[in-house]
C-alpha cells in the first residue's frame, strides 16, 4: 500500500445533446477537506451532490472545482421584445425632435438592452435530469483522474519517506553502538580529571567521586530516546501500510521524532552522539516537510 498526496489536477470533457461541458479540479495541501465550487448559473442545484461525491473520494486538501458549459448557438432562440423596441423607438424619436439630430438607426435600437433576447429552448424535467446525470458522471470521471494523480504522487512520496525512516534507523543504530562504549568513556574522562586534581593537591572523597560518576552516566543515557525513535519508525510504517489517510498522524509522529532528537542532542556527552543527533534533526525536518503533503 502507498500513501496519497493532496496535490493533483484533473479535467473531464463531455457532451449531452447540443451542449458541451468540462470539469476542472485542482487540489493542494490543506489541514482538512475544503471544497470551492464554481457552477454556471442555473446549475447551483447540483452543489449538494457534487460535494457528496467529493467527500466520498477525498479526505483532505484544498480543492477548487469548476464546471464550464457551452450550448450550440444554433439551438438558441433569438426573440424580439416588441414592447421594449416600441419604448426604445419612442425615446429615440423624442430625443431626435429635441436635438434635431439624425434619427436613430435600427441596429442602434436593436443593440439596446432588452430589445433582443437570447433564450435557451424550454426543457422538460426529464431532459434536465438527464443533463444533470451526464454532468455528475463527468464529475465522477474527473474525480477518478484526480485520485489517480494523487496516488501517483503519493507513491513517490512513500519512497522518499521510507528512505528517511531507514536513515533514522541507521543513525539510531550508530548511536547505540557508541552508547555501548559510553560507560568506559565516562570512566576514562573522570580518571583524567581526577589525575589533574591530584596534581593540584586537591583532596577528593572516593564515595563522592563514585556518585558523580553514576550521575554523569545517568545524564548521558539516551537509550530511552533511541528506543522511542525506533518505536516511532515502526508506527510510521504501520500507518503507511494501512492504506488509510495518514497525513495528520504522520505529522504528529514527526513532532515526536523531533522531540526525541532534541533530547538526544541535549544529553549528548560525546561529540559523535552530538553529530548523530544533529543528523537526526536534519532527516526528521525533511520528513516533516514531506508528510505535510500526505492526505
């Protein structure tokens, strides 16, 4: 199973009788599912069904959807509004008498708003329902394309995220190898410091030195942080394998990864552990950027 991206584009064209149309859908990252619809006048009634179909296939993302419809000009009816023409002619005649200018021409009168009306032919309820069904079928095709595009992008993201999880595992393994030598390193450092103090003639309490050594070892112990990092890697892989929308949960896990890496860096008593901690933070930051694109 792979993850799905929230980024995609789709377009579906179609015709029904004398009408052609096309849907366009664009989706980008979003914290939730935010649908923005642009439907032509007269087709607003489709909005509830459009939203329902989108919610069936999309879990997250800011989606902009538009429907464009064009009727065959030969099927449009051009009507003359005789009342509006008579009123326009009367106004023009009165203006001509007052100004003594040339009388208004027919093309001028016909160009006035409302004189010539363009009307679509009357449709029965059955015809309107058939047209709506064709538009919704086109929407389904566009949504299928969008989901396919998001799946394809999700496959690429899955590969990147898997590589980042493997990098975290590798860095944790390196840190554990160094941790195995940590007690010896702390003991060596303490012996060197004690030797310098002895040279300076300082009086030291052996019991106190033993306690300090134990305290230093406890402060430098990052085993718990490393174990949690491995547990987070396993949890992330389970989310990927689930096939369910996992973006929000992966974002939360990325925060937990970062918390453990920060603690590792703050506890580091060895330069190599510090280096590994910084590399962990770098990989985790890249992981966090990628999971923000996941549905």
